C-alpha cells in the first residue's frame, strides 16, 4: 500500500486492532509479533548487559560473581527455548529473506 503520489510504502497495517510492522520477516518466522519480539530482545539485552558488567568485575576480583556467566547463559537459554517457535533452522530463514 502506497501513499498517493509517494514511493514510500506504508509500513503500518492494522490487523485485528493491533499495529504490526510488515517490513520485518524475522518476528513472524519465530511466531511473534513485532512488539513481542522487541520486548523479548530488550529483556535479553538487559541480561547481556548484566552479564557483561558482572564478568568485567569478576575479571578484576575473581571471588565475586563466580558463577554469573553460566547463570545468565542458563537464563538466556531458557528464555529462548520457551519463547516463539523453532520450526525452521537459521539457514532456512536466511534463504527466505
């Protein structure tokens, strides 16, 4: 759908009362809406930041945050395993995009 006189596509479509960005294929490929995917990714970013900071402190003071990297890795694995769907491999998804 294009705005009249414009070559810029309309990125927003209303579907059952929710606004969805149609320009991104990846969220649909993992059975999520754009907003669900964004919230998940922001949550993962927070965990990665927490892990980065704890690993930095641990590098200078080895007796602090001894298991933090493996703890956060397990949290991230669990979150990814329990969100979205995994019907296709990454290679199959990249071929479609």
